[in-house]
C-alpha cells in the first residue's frame, strides 16, 4: 500500500467530506495513478484546479503520483502572482461564451436576459455539450460533476447554488461579468442577438393593444419572436437590477 499527503485549498474543499476539508490528510492508493485521477477520486473536477504543487514543485495533470508525495491542490488565483508556476486552467476568454447542461434551463434564460452567449437545450447529451465547448470555446456550466471529469473538458464550472437567481449571481461573480452585461439584447429562446425592426413590417403579428401602446420593437431572426418593452419588460428589468446589485 502506498501513501501520499494531500491538501485541497479554498473552494475546492466544498467537494470534500467534512473531515478532509482545510486539513492535510494521508491517502492510501494502489497502482500508478496520475495526479488528475487522484484529484478526481475525491470528486473534485479538474476544471476547478489551477495549480498542483508536489514536493515543492508545480506539475501538470499527467504527473504520476509516487509513494510519500506531498501534494497541494489550489483553485484559480485571483490576486497572487503565480505566473512563473505551471497554471493548469485556460486563460480567461475575452468574450465569454457558455453551454449549460440540461438541468439549468432557468439559468440559461437569466444568462441570455443579461446578454451572455449561452447555448442550451433540454435534450443536449454530455457528448454534445463537450463538443460544443471544444469547438466553440465555450465554458461548460453544470451541476453534474461527471461531465467535468471528462478528460477532454478544458473549460468548466460546477454551480454550487440550486436557486436560479443565486446561480446567476454566482456565475457573474465567478467570471467577473458585471462589465459584460448587456441586458435584453438576446432572444431568450434562441440565444441570437436581437435586431430592431420597423413596426410596419410586423404590425400584423402584434396584439391589438400592443400596436397602440408601443412603437419600438426587436425581433429574433431565427425564431421570429418579437420583443417590446411592455409590462413583462419592466418585471424583467427589476429582476436584472436585483441580480446586478447582489
């Protein structure tokens, strides 16, 4: 039986059982696991890890664990300069884009409401999500630890909260998105950017009262859904203000 000494830092502890949080502990193992496999054996997705220190030196996920290794696992650093060490997370994208798993339908609406490019369908398979993440450079947002453990996944985030309003606030804080908010610019159903449309072109599609009360309209060029700043807009604006203030 081989043994290592290991400690997880900061928010990575949220994935651990209580007795292993914020302490260094001894772990017994068999074979020759990579440090990535070792980390994920504790239900910590590799997408949450930014730095691994083994016996005082930084290593990548392919490092093969050795008997008596001293291992420290860190999440993303916000203020400490570790540029000389081997960071494992991808550099932040200048234009953040996301793909959400099938359990986050309400969150996808909120994200689109705030103008974030968000792919979502309630029947996406894990393979489809991973493919979109890789091909379109999208960050996977999920409540499923399994998908984040997939070896191909580069960008991903495990949402801690279960309440959609708290989830969107969590995403904004985690990815520092307040300055990126452009509310009411995307279709809530299709994710495409909305375009302003002449009232004359869509007047036959408008309810009678709407024709009288409003003059400015926007349309999704994919699904042809029409938007205007009615009572529903005011309710959404209150929700957006609440989210931004948190």
